[in-house]
C-alpha cells in the first residue's frame, strides 16, 4: 500500500475509535442548558367566589334610597299604581347586613288619597305625600293588640259618615300608625301640632281600610293593620317609603 494511503487509513481508524464521528450520547456529553421555567407545583386553589351584593329595596331608585336613614332596618314600601291612582300595594321589608333587604310580608292591597300622589302636599289637596317618613307612634279606638310601638288607646279615634264612594267610615281609626309628616314625633297620633304650618296638611296616618280612597292617608284591611302593628319594632327605626312607582324609582 502506498505510504499516503496507509497514513489516511490509520487516521480515520483513530477518529472512529474516539467517537468524534457523531455526537456522543454517553456520560461525557455536554449537559443540557438549565431551564429558566419554574418547576411545576401543586395546582393553585380556585379564586374565591365574590360575595353577593346585599339586595336593595325593589323598585326604589337612588334618590329615594338616599333618604332612608342608615340605621333603619324596617321599611314599609307603599307603591301606588299611578300618580293619580288611589290604589296601591304595600310590602314590609327587613334589612340584614349580609342579606340586604328582603320582604317579610305578602303584598297587601291598600288605598291612598282620592287624587293620587304629590311631591308638595297641602291641606285638602286629596293627595298623599310622596317620600320617606319615620313611623313610630300608634294608637286607636281598640285596645293595643301587642305592638312594641307606643300605643294610645282613646275614644277620640272615632270616625263617622261616609267616604268618597258612599262607604261607611266607622272603624277606620280602630288602629292607626302615625306617619311623621308635619307632626311632632314621639307623641300620640292625635297631637295636632303642625311644625310646617297648617297649610302643609297633617294627620297623615296608616289606618284601617274602609273600602275606598282616603283624603291623604294609606289604609289597610283590619287584619293587615294588626299584622303591621305586631311586626313594627322601634329598635329597627322603621320608615314608610311611599309614592307612585315612577316617583319611587327616581
């Protein structure tokens, strides 16, 4: 064999023996580059569910809601069928911090004033004042049924004659709850003091329904009046929220 060919044969055989012909897969191979990704860990806990927002009073808009005292935990909502309607629906609500407002009565049918509702009540306008008012004083011709409100039983809670539809008015004041519109809170509903003046009306009560429109009051059937008297709790600073539906939604 010529000398040059012999030398080439010897060199190639040496390269094959040392492994340089292909990348080594043995222990002597260059270590793989370290990963910069973090090592997988246990699955993350699911995100906590967002706590539900406490419920608001149905049908009550922000302007009306802002007039409800922060400490109030009972609200009697009277929703008139329309601005000139004498018919309305009444629901008693209670408030719990985690739950918000929720109804504690069935809807009760009621009457309000003959000509409906007004934002600017005056004496003898035959409209019920719209707004949010405290309710904390009760009374009537009949004995106290067991209410926690101060209750004034007096024979002066009498009514005679007929209503706008010719219905008898007798018994309308057997039980009443005074609405704190143009009156002195903490006194009997019979108190005739009018802080805003006589022209602004007064004597606006929740009383027993006589089957027809009122002059300014809200009226409920006798059994519903008794339920209301037993449910109201002065410690919860109850209010009445009243007006036709569009007014309350403001």
